[in-house]
C-alpha cells in the first residue's frame, strides 16, 4: 500500500488516484455540510415566523371561536399558548405608492406563540396604546417608502367588501382603515414583502368580522417531541370541520425544495467522485500488470484466481479508505474552523452557515467505501487464468 513501485509512472498514477479520492470526499462532505447549514439557517426563520401548529377552517376563510374550541385548547396538555389571528390579502397605499400584500391581525398573546417581535429592527412591536399602529415588513417599507412614526401621511389599507353581483360604484366597493407604522421587521425577502401586522380588533373592523370571528388559531406546544401527538389529539377533538397543520406541512413546498436541492447536489458530486475513482481503477490495473510475474509465482504455489483478486480488491479498497479518511478529516476540520472563525462570509456580517452532523459523515463514508469497493472489484476483474499462465 505505502511502498514505492519500481515503475515511477505507477507511483504517479497511484498518487493522482489518492488525491482524487481525497478531493472528491472533501468536496462531497463540504457541500453536504453547507446544505445542512443552509437548512438549519432557513428553518430558523420559519421557527420565528410560523407556529408549531395552525388551525384553520376546512370551508370558508373564517370561523367563530366558540367556548367549545376554547375548552379543547385550554384542556389539551401539550398546548403551551395559542393566539387568534386574521389573515387577508389587502391593497396598501402610502403617499400615492401602492402594493398588494397581506394584512395579519394578531392578539396580545401572539408574541408568546411566534417571536416576530424579535425581528423588529426599527421602531417597536404592536402597542395597545397605539390602537391603529402597524408593523410592516422591510420589503413593504422599501416599496412604499414608508418610515415609522410618520404622523403626516397614514398607511391606508383596503380590502374588498363582501357581496355578490357587479360593482356599481368602485368608491363603495372597498373597506379601508388608516394605520400608523410604528415598527419595521426584517426576516426573509418573501415575508418582508408579504405581511403587515395590526391588532386583531383593527383587522376585524376592516373585514367587518364579529368579535370572535377569526381566520386561524396559532399554537405553541410544550414539547416539540410530542407535536404529532398533540396534532392528532386536537384533530380528533375538533372534528373534520378544521384543518390542523404543523410547521412542515405549512411550508411543504419549501421543505421539498430544500430536500430536492440537497439530493441533486449529492448526486452531482457523487458523479464527480465516480469519475475520480476511475483513477483508482487505472492505478490497480497498472499494479496488476507490474506484478504479473509475482502473480504467476502465487498461482504456481497454489493460490487460486479468486484469492489473487482479493489482494488487489483489498489494495484498491485501502487506497480509497485512506483517501476518504484524509478527505473527511480535512472537511471536518474546515467545518469546525468555519463555525468558530467564520472564514467564508456571505455578507460583511453574515458567515456562510455550515453544520457538522453524523448523518453527513456517515453518508460520505458509506458512499466512498461502496464506490471504492466497486472500483476495486472492477479493476481486479482484469486478473484471469490466461494472465497468470501466460
């Protein structure tokens, strides 16, 4: 394995094969660690903006929160907090600039379910002392050129009035309220352009809802490990009139996209690794040809073809194994250095996220060992009875 061959060409080919395995395993591990970091980074935003569970009506945009539903939620052991919310698509106007987004009315318990108040970077969260205050996304702020505590120009929000038939007078077709932006939040580009938060009673007034009429109930569970049990329990108690979704189900497309990108990257870099392992096949074949006389000696001493093949399968496998150890070891070191010293930056204040997980280490090792073994088997198939008897 480590001894030099008498033919310098074979030494060079073996070295290239080893470097190929090292670089391939390093690249595969770094890519998987990077995607794991991005996944954790992205899911962190969802943990801030989305609840553990969300209850909505199967039919219609709203429902009435009656005493029966309240009793179910308050008696459910796994539910830590819940918040009443209203979501509706709306038309926003500020100083002759317009934008279409969503208005989200929330009660005072909302920040105990979702920590959106922590994303405020200018101004403050909703305050009861400012009844018509609003918290807007950074994207909406940029589009409409809205600041905070601008008492001259209000942020006007329009929603269509419910009804049937043709609109005879466009001026009477919309309900509107004037709000005072008191805070700007920044989370993700999508959410920053999507939501404006107001107090629940203001949203009810705008949409002409009754006192207990809401769009959804957002819940925070006591123990994340019991999330599925709480979800199933509430589904049974509330019946088939309500849909209960967890965070993953609410963002099914996002999670599917993450998994697809991760799988695609893994397959691409595995293909590159397969190409690199052709060097291992070439190196083993060159060793076989160089040791042709030794193979004849072994064969004449009584070793069969299968036993001789095992020697080169083992040699090719060991070449792959040690290359993998160096590559993965270097990858682990780089990931740890990135996490501690932030060597690579996305922006001036944001380092590229990476995550060191046992699953990634196992995936890379298993992939390389399996491919290395197959490459060695392919190369050793060059040994035949004709070769050792010639």
